[in-house]
C-alpha cells in the first residue's frame, strides 16, 4: 500500500512534468489571422458565480464568437487584483469596482472604464431586525463589521453623512468571508452583498426554530437609499491600447457581446443559473439563482442602456472616493482622476450594434422574480 | 499492528478532546479582560464530529457527488502539485548545497540570500508567481513553484551541514588515496550527509504542503484542496461543517506526504544507525 502510494505520486509527478513541457506550445494562436477569431482575455474579480453570468453566457451562447472574438474568462482569487492584471497586459479587459480601479489608476495603472455594467451598488449593512438598526444613524455606538481592503467606503461615507465619526462613534470589526459574526451576535451590523452574503444568511438554519432564517429576521441598510452608494462592476480597458484602432474595434465588439450576454441572462435567469453551475461553482443552485436575480436588479431596468456611465453616479463615486475617510483616515483617492478615466464612446457604439441586432438594451419591462433559497444554498 | 494502535489512540484522544470541549466549554467562548482566550463551543464554530462525518457522506450540492469524493479528489490534485514542488525544491536544494560546499565563496555569497528568501512573505510572492500562469507555464505549475520555493530551503541548509560533516581525518584519508573532489563527494560526503538529509526532507515535505495549499488559496487554482477550503469557508454561514471536511482533507494530505517522505528513508538508511543530528 505505502509503496504504491509513492509510486503513484512519482508517476503523477512525471505526468505533470511531462505536461509542463508541452503546454506552452499551441496556446498562442496567431491573432487576426484570416477568419480566425481574435483571442481576448477577461479577468473576473472572483470565482465563477452569477455575478459574472453575462460574460459566461456570452461565451457559451456564442455572442462573442459572432463578433469574431474567442473570449477566455480568467477567474479571480484572493491575491489577484483584476485591474492590475489588466494594467500589466496579462488580460485584455477586466471587471472591477470603480473606486478600487480608480485607486489603482492613481497608483499608475493605465485603465479606462468602458462599460458600467452594474448601474447600481449591491452593498448592504445587515443587522438583526430586533436591534432597531434601520438607517446609518442607528449604527452609533454599535459594533460594525466591515471587509476593509477598499470594500468599506460606502459604509464609511454613509456613516459620515449621517453625522457619525467612524473613528470614534462606532466599534469597527474586521469581517471574515462569512456572516458567522452576525449570527453569533459578535457584531451588530455586518457588511453584505445583496447577491451573496445576504443570501447566505437566509440559507442558514435558525437554531431557535430549526427552520431557515427569513428576511423578517434582519433589517437592511441599503447605501443606495442612504445616498452613499458607489459604482461597482464595470468593464475596464487598457487606456494606452485604446489609441490603437484595432483595439478600439475589438472593444466595441467585446462590449456588444457582453450586452447580449447580460440581456440573455435577464430573459433567461434559470438558464444562466445552469451555465454558472456547469462552470463548477461550489455554491448551490438556489444560491446562484438568487444571485442571478439580484445581479439583474443591479443592471435592469437601465434607462440609458446597459453599460452607459451616468456622469452623476460617476461624480458621486469620485466625490465619496475623495472625501470619505476609513478608520485609518485614508481616502480612496487623493485627487480627482486624471486622463481618460471613463468613456462612453465604445459602449454607445456597442449599444447601437446590439439594438440593430434586435436586443432590448434598456430592459424597461424587467421584473425581478422571487427566489426561494434552500438550506445551504443547495 | 503495533504501529496502528498508537495512531488510533491519538485520533481517539483528539476526538475526545473536541467533543469534550464542546460539552464543557462555554458556547460563547471564554473572554478574559476583553480578549477571547478560549474559542466558542457552539455548533457554528465547532460542529459535532458526527455532523462533519455526516457532511462527508452527503452530496456536496443537491444531486452532486458526496463531499468525501470531492475532498479526496482535491487531495490527489494537490498531492501532485506538492510532489512536483517537493522534487523540484529538493533538487535545487541539493545542487545549492553541493555548490556551497565546493566553493567557499559561493557559500559566503549565497547562504545569506538563501536564508533571506524565506523571510519574503508568501502573500507578496504569490501574486507575482501567479502572473506566470498561462504565459511561462500552466497555472497549476505556478503553485508548484511556490511549494518548491518553500521546500528547497531546509534541504539546502541541512544538506550543506551534512556535506561539511565528515571529519578532517576522513577528508585527509580520501586525499591520501588521491581521490578527487567528485569521488570524495560520492564516497564520503554524500553517505555522511544522509542523516542530515532526511530530517531536512521531512521539513521540506511539510513546507511543500503548506506552499501548495497557500499557493492555491492565493492564486485560486482550481481542483486542489486549498481552493476547496476557500470555497467551503464562504459557506460557513449556512453550512459550518463543510469547511471542516476540507480541513480534514488538508490534514490527510500532510500525513500522506510525511509518510511518503519517511518511506524514502527506508532503503537508504536500513544499514545505518540513526544519528542524532541538528539540522538548523
């Protein structure tokens, strides 16, 4: 038995090493060769989940292929910063939150927002319903969880706006990936994304009843209503390469495929859920359907057409980035973004192309569904 | 049988400690002067062993494969990465040790950097190496590089000590036989270094496991136990037992590697008495 094990591990190693030698060849197909699709890499922010369903669907349904693009999706990870990957040229486009990407821009990353896919923010601060916390001002004197790493500024801007000094009036607690701290009442209010962590709460069993927690057990502070929300998922392109007509065209094509992908997921939420699950997501089906539905709410209806950057929302994001201080007194940005931080040139062309192809790019009639979460999201 | 008994007893003791603490410990944890000195004993923080075992047997997702199968498969994947990293690290470590033994100036020049290399935080290094994935090498190989980076160090330092361990009399004897450096290395220094090498390899094995798991977490490499830990830990809110199944997998991986490395010793050390050595 043990001897076999050694043999197996040696054999596995040999196989892996053999694979190593040949893997480099063949992957670099000549770009732009006559008729061959152009390879494009898109860096996502995290593992495959419905938050990225539009891109996954555009690949799967051939929306990129019909634009002549061979799009490869790159999963994110703990230490992968999408906008940095983009700026280093290891990806052609990246999905990133606006404030974080702007911070990277200030550090020298040459990137431009070419499509604001999520028009609205999905960040909540969740508390127990019986805590009486329903608005930012109620957080005074409470233990407030936050994720840090640049994910916390809507919370800090919201508290500041409500007259709370985040450095003095609340106890700030660094939050983990999960919502256990709230369930164990170690903190009074926890940061949560509408499409992910909030759903996890509703998938957990209430030990008092033996049933799942319900929305009635919790109260939500939504930063959209508090007026401190910031723009989130956007498609970023390489600023320097945007001077190249070929990359400009490719950007329009990429955005066209992306628009079609998201429109498809608006109209076929369950099909897109299945696509995400088939990608090997470890989160369950009901969780992914919830996430799909919530993600759709952040996009649709889209008055100006999906992806168009609303200058007012952009300005609010920039203003908060320059003024809201976190617990260490830092702001996201020290000065207003310089150069081409965003442009609607390409998304407008892509919207025209999509409209011509008969795609509903505003989703005026979009109605979210009601998703029932199962235990553990299964 | 004589070997299995203590192992089984150890496992049983660990299980008793876990359940015992759950039974006796404060569910809200023990807090002294505002600092939590003992962990919470509630079901969210410390699920019952039966719950974890039950989770291992039940499907990962509705209608999917049972968790134990997924965890085991992830272990095999990470074992491959660990083995690659371990072998690469051991070879690099050996070569460095030989070079440092051969040339004093190399030892003086290189050894500080070898030691310095281990003070670079992995979280700073991992994204850099992860960037090679898909360009210089397949993504999984970047994780093996991280494992090798941790594994080469004990081998280089331990082996150098071993190669330098023969007494002056032994070296002079070889010289009196007109044996060159190469022959002295093969006949005298390598055999003398073996008792130093094996403890170093054990350290390297453990380091390779840590490197592979942390590297997977950091780069998000699909298929391994590190990735599984991070995926399951996200579900800790609603399914706290699940993340423990992945941790059990990581522990199993560590045991497998430790066992495999100690088996390497058997053929080479059979005729040798064990010598007490200090490697570092």
